[in-house]
């Protein structure tokens, strides 16, 4: 599950310049929710990686209309090749979603406590995504949208939730965008690995309301927990 993001331009520019040699030109949004525009990296066959703002809730090209009837902001890694909504984007329309972090809610008794998950020593995280383009037949208007790929949580992160977004290292992010990457390599990237160390920080419940987007919407509300990366990647 990945239903809320934090994107902050300055640190993400550092990240994207080091990985793709492009600046982050998205808008700061410390509490980004599905259906909002988020900047994602796509590969232009002529010019290379580029950053575009897409709607976070994938609308398949074959849809009759734009709808939120089905939860299309996440795509399960295990069924990407089988689901009609995701199989074509998985083949040729992959994207990378740069974020400062994401939020997850941990149940504590009868309440859910929000937690902010971010990189321990990096300026941001790179998430695997899929995008598609839908055209309104009556107006000709084009809507480009995306979904974040999720997978079974890494053992070190399983205490928080049983699923996590697919996290990519710099090299993995470049391979994820490569249209010629072989299927078996893509499948390896979809596991619940941790390419970087993480910090899981409890935050105030102000973040629960997606309309709260000021910096004080995610103030610390408890001791952070360090999550070690996968040693096989280091």
C-alpha cells in the first residue's frame, strides 16, 4: 500500500541530478494524495529522461471515462503482466516516481498512527511506477496518469505494513526506464528489497487530512526507527 507521498523540490533536485542529470521541477507537496499531479521521470526516446507532472491514479487508455471506482493509484507487482490495466504499461510505459518519502499508518490499539518513511542518508527515494495516456473522445483532451508499483514488504519493514512501494537504487531506476530491459531483470527489480536505509518516523495526525499541506502537517510524534538496507545490495 502506498497512499500518501511527500515531495520537496530542493532535495529531490539533488537526487535527480545525480541519477538522471535533470532538475526536479515539480511542486512541493508534503501531503500528496491520489488524484493529485505528481512529477515522474519518463524516458523520451529522443532526448532521454524527462520530468512530467501526471495524475496519480492511473486511467487506462481503453477506459470509457476517468473514474475512481477502482483503486488504480497502486499496481501490485505480482500481477502486472496479467492485469489488463497494467500489462501494456509494464511492457513499454514504465516511470520512476521521485519522492522525499511516503506515509504509512500503523495500528496502535484502536487508533492508526501515521508514520513518515524516508531515506536515512539520501535526499529522496525512487519508486517504480507505470503510466498511461487516455484521450477523451468527445473533447480530444489527453490525460496522462500513473500508478505506483507495490510489492510484499521487506522483512525489515514488515512491522509497518505487509506491502511497500517498489524502491529502486540509482542503477535500478535507470534500468526500470530502459525499454529494452529483459523481463527477467524487471521481475528481479520488483521484489521487496531495500536499496537504501530508511527512517520510520511517527508523525502527528494532522497528516491524516490530505488538505493539510503546510510543513507543520508532519511534525515528529515519537522516536524514529531505523530500518537497515538489504546487505546484498551493498
